């Protein structure tokens, strides 16, 4: 009984220390762990880069917030993303827009070495902020930033982040 009574405060204290010690640090000093395929509810884990990454099921965290990748798959399908983008986790084969399996990482680097999750969010919210080589401005709708709730947007970012190559 004592163990159970101490478990919750200890867990909260660990979360608070990890959360607040990672604030104001660049993405290169914070490790973001993403695990896909878990049957338990996702839990966000942010750890300093000097410690080994945890294997706790997690969603992405970034300046764009945290999202649920499983819920993001539904957002991807419901908003017609597959009609324009190739993305293996969604069984999407569209060719109008960039291939989301590989393009986000290389495009984020080309866009002033931007944080990947932040780049993905910006690409949905303001698609004309960066135009990938070989594509034309104005093709992707600019309305997703207004039509998606912040939760849906963060879930979609988590889904794309979880399935794209990080190289």
C-alpha cells in the first residue's frame, strides 16, 4: 500500500524534472523517443541527450507539441493526404506532393536545418513557407492550419514524424 501511495508522486516528480529541464534546449540536446505499435496508451518521454533513451511508448514532442501517431493516421486518411503523398505507414501512393517516407528529413535540413517535427508542422500549417525542389508553390491547400484542431494537427505531425526517415 505504501508503495502505491509513493508511486504516483514519484512518477509525477520524474515527469516534472524531465519536462522542465528540457525547456529552452535545442532539439540537438533533447532526445525524442517515438515507439509505434504499442497497445498501451502513449506517454510522452523527453530525456536529456546525455542519458540513454527510454523505451517507454511515446509520441513526438517538439515546439509543435505532442501528438498521438495512431490518431494521426485517421487524420491523414480523413483529409485526403494519401491522394497527393506517398507514405508507406498509410499505404498511400500519391505522386502530386513530396514522398513523406523520405522527403521531410532532407527538406528540413535544406530549410536551415529545421527541427523535423517543427518542419512537418509548418509544412501542413503553412505549406508555402518552404517548397521542396521539383514542386510548385500553391499546390498544397493552405487551409489545413485552420480546418484541423490543434490536437488533430499535432496527431498528424506525430504520425508523419513516426513514419518518415530521420536521416
